[in-house]
């Protein structure tokens, strides 16, 4: 459903696109406005005019939220830019960090994810972009290449608690792919950072934490959210309480956190990535699906226990329906059985080697993992988040 806005429509927003200065590098926007807020608003409306979701295409200035959090006298600015979503089901706001520089009488504006954003953050003074942020924003992009989906993240609530999976994998704005998000509620209602990073208040009720390896996580519908502008947070830092806040649009019929996964400044499918020691799995449609801990499957409305983060050289034993996996004295079925390890157990990997082939939930592989106790198990029965050795070859 397209919800009509106020006075400016697609034609007006398209006109704003046409006024962009042609000499500005690709991905940036030099607006004629002398005021940086106006320049960022114009860029937001240009984004709205070509948005995949037609609900955004009739946005006007009143549907923008621009917060210039840092500015200096040399013509630099930094902050957050948000397009408010219509207040309807399955809709959520769109938002970016931005950096801006005065340029030929106007402002050159770049949003995160654009090549010019890295260029401008690299050139900006420390009073506008801190050194730690500059390192993050200019780091080489990390892709989920060769089947590497390791995140180092935990679930967004206290370790040892169990919360309810209110909604399985779905888009940041409902049904559109990628299915980047899940909904959670319960416990003490305190939403916590899933991993260390740099936190930003996108708008009331919405926090973004930028992590390492190109990842970021978004948390929406929060009540009592913290106010941060590039603050360092640790895994487990309080971000806010589950809520129904829709200050920046959308809807929420009951309190929860809408958790979205991003990589390289774009939402990515959360399935196959690990959140703690659970692996979300998509259903046939948005909001369905489940989460796996070993062979244990929890469907929507089931509870997820927070086991903490899965280390980058650890794996979760997944017997693909059994109760345990045999440990062997070497990398193959020709070696003797020296014990077993329970389904769902956390296994620390010392190194890996090739051996006999096995087929498990995550595919067919000849890779075997030597555990830190010296025993071996097939990689096909161990979720590590990667198809390759996670701690080198033996």
C-alpha cells in the first residue's frame, strides 16, 4: 500500500536529483544550499525518489530526520540522516551516517556505503571524524566469501536468559529481501549490544552499532534508548529496553526489539550467520523460519537461550538429527573411535586437515577438525560459520 504524503512527490524529488553538481565524485552530492542540514535533506529526498519501496517515494522534508552531531569551522560536518517510514505494518525507516564538506558554495554530502564516504572520512579533521571511526570507515570491505559467515556476535540480551523468537528472518522492512532481521522479546526487556563496536543513535528508538569485519547491527522499537554519537560499546552494553517506539515510522503491536544485520553498509541475509550459538534459518515466507543450536530447532514463538558468543575458532556440534558425534584418533573413518561429543556442544578447533568425506546439514566436505583435546570430528558435523579451516591447517 502506498501512503500519500504532504506536498512534495516523486517529481519534486526527481528535480532535486537533477540539481546535483556533475563534478562531484560518484556517490556524493554537492547541494546548492549553504546549510548542511538542507543539503542532507535534499540527498535523502533523492534517495526516496528512487527507493525500491514505493511507500518512500512520496516523502517530503517533514519525513526526514537530520542530526548534525559534529561540525567545525573549516566546513566539515558529520551526523545521521533518516527517512521516516509511513506508520504502517512491515515498514521501517531507512538511515545512514553521513559526512559532509563545503564544496563550491554548497555542501558535498556522502552517505555510508558510498565510495565517497570513505574518501571524505579519511580526509575529515579529527574533530569531526575520530581516529577510531576513520579506521573503521576506511577499512577494506569484508565479504562473506567462500562461505565465511562468522560474526563473533551473541544474542542481544543477557547471557543465561531465554527470550522468545517473535519473528523469524524477514526484511528490515517486512517482506522484501534480504531477510536481514529477527524480532525478539522477553526476559528482563534489556536490549544489549551483540558485539563490541561504535554506537550511533539514528533516531529515537533506533540504535546502530558498527562492528569489525564490515558488520553492523540495528536495533529498533527501543524505549529508553541510550543517546550516543560514536561511543565505543562492548558486547553486552545496554542500548535500551524492548518497546513499541515508532518515532521514525513503521508499526509495533507489542514490545520487542527488531534486530537487523548489516555488512558493508547494507542489510544482508541473517540466515547462516551465527547469533551467539544459534543459526537463524529462513522459512518459506518472511517472519517464519527458525533457529538452530546443533540439531535443536526452535521455531517462531519458541525460546532461545543465550549461550554467549561463538568464538572464531569454535564450532557447534550438529549431528544432523542424532545425539552425538564420534571422536576419532585421526581425520577419517579409518581411525579408531576414542569417544563422542554431544550434539549442541561447543568444540574448540586446534587445526584442520582433509580426510574421508561426510555429508551433514551444511553440505558435503572432506574437511576434518582436530579439537584442542587432540581428537577429530568431521567438519560436516560442526557449524563454525566457515567452509574453510577456522584455525589453520594441521
